[in-house]
C-alpha cells in the first residue's frame, strides 16, 4: 500500500474531522484507490491491498458525509461529519473541559546548585571552555522579550552593569547561559562579537554588554562538576526529557504572548493569534529569520508517527492501523535570510526562491514591518533549534495538499505536534 501518513484534525465543537493523507508517490500513477467511510473506521483500498484505520476509540464518523475531497500529487484530503461517543476521551482532550487556568510555561532550570564548582565543556569535542566556576549565585536571566529599561517609569538602574554576571555568577535563560567573559577569555575564540570553541571551532554564542559577558547556547555545552579532588562525568546543563526543544520553544512563545487578563474568556484566549519573529545567527555570522503565525495552540489530532509498513498486511491483505492522539500547534511560517550586502536586503535561500524578481524587495519590506511592529514578539534562539524547528515544519507541511499548504503571500501551513 502506498499510503504512508495519516493525520486527522478532530474538531468536536464543529462536529467534523479533517483527514489528510500522504502517499509515497503521485496519485496520478494510481489506477485505483477507493475510500470507504464506516462509522468506526476508514478503509483505503487498492487492487490487492487495503489499509483500515480504526476510529471507534475517538469518535463515530457519519457515513455518506464525506466532503471537500482534494487530490493533488502525493496528497489527498477530505472532511467528515462526526459524533462523539467517548465522553472520557473528549474530556481528556479538552472539548468539554471548563478550565479557566492559564497554562504557564516555566523556563527549565539548570542542573546547577549554588555552592558547587563547575567546568563548562564544548559538547562537540569535550574541550574545557572555562576556568573553574565557583557558583555562588544561580539566577534566571531576563528573556529579552521587551526592552528591559521599560520596567521603570523613571530613570532606573543601568542594566549593562546590573546584569553583567560576576566571576561567581551562573545566569541562565531559555536554552542559554550567561557567564562573565573572563571565565572563558583564554579558552574560546572571538570573531566580530561571536564565540567559537578554540579546538573544534564549533559556534557557541555571542558576546554581550560590550564584550563583558558571553551568552552561550545550551545545545553546544556540557558541564562537569568538581567534587573534592575528583570530577564528575560530563552531563547536560539542562535536563527536560518530557518535551522536545521545539515544543519547549512553542510553549514559551505562547506563554510570552498569552492574553493574561483574568476577565478574558478561555475561548478567546485559545483564539488569540500569536505572531512571532524568530532570529538565529549561524556559524558564518549570517542571520536568518523565521516568521511564525500561530493559528491554533491545542488542536487535537490523530496520527501515525512512523510510516506505514509495506508488506505487513494480514492474510486478507488488510493493514490495520491504530492512530495515536496528539495535540498540536497549527501555524503559518516563512523563512527569510538577511544578507550582509550594502543594500541590507533580504533573500530567500536558493532552494526556496520562487524566481520572482520583486520577491527580495517584498521580503525585505515584510521583515522590516515585522521588526518594527511592537505587537509582534521577537525571540533569539540557537541555530540548532532554529534549524530543527524549520525541518520539523517542512516535514509536517507535506501532510497537506498544496491547495492548503501555501498562502497568497508565500507563507506555508504546518504543525508542531506534542503529547501534553
């Protein structure tokens, strides 16, 4: 069977489900494909094989209600009318739950305690990047989501002095640490305000506060604790196995842009769109931007996480599939690269360029508009997280037919899936 992935958007409040199918080859090459809708299952039949997808644990599909059938290249999609019989499942996934408590994202705390002695290592080559750090203070660093001077309505403290870590300070934020530059002065290489490992030249981060501090991305580091005369094994500084870094990023974005007014209805909070400008600096010191518009934050979906296995049918040549329940962010995204040329223009990467002569100018204006819009949240992330998120969005966008995948202004529609 050529069917590889199935994704079902379940919308209990609208009594419908949107089914998206991804095949391993163009459907124009398929001579026969039949979609059968039953109350408790969907069946996709070819000449000699079939794939049966069970739905009974989640909802009941109303037969003969298939609509909006779309077939394009390797994708097909359609809509079903549904009824929900499993109240426990519905309550668990939020369709009938009344909960006015706002989800609060908490920045993961590092595995560092005050009073310990610590060495910071390069994750790539295990080279020591710092002298021994006596951690007298372990503090969370401001996120940088807004101008820190706006905390005060009058002349406040000079933040370039208050926020510079001392030699015994360990400051941390979302997926980064901030240390005094003197701890790493002789162990790393500096180039135009960017920091690299002296041994393997891995890009680590950037300098801050006129080169008095360094901001190092967590995904480039390991830590080693000194215990008396011995040293413990190198470990990750942050350990949060419950959630992938991309999901952590999206949850942080939602929390940073959440409508916090206690009088705002929960439904309005869920409908609140979030626009975010992600920025990352890569090892070649080129900046890239990802424009995100989060359309839905807790959309319930059913999907298979691994491609359907060909040749694993039973004696009747029927492959039975059980989909897994997930929640997801549904969002629009667009990648822009900022060049260092004299014009300061913005160019899309070569494999994404549509060839339109005016696209570079339009992208430049779009980026400037997003940068100047105070209602749009801006967040700097590591190049690793940036690339991982972009790859995840590109892969998940392939679940959708091109008719739904692209907007008129060249944004793409995609998902980020999560379990919680």
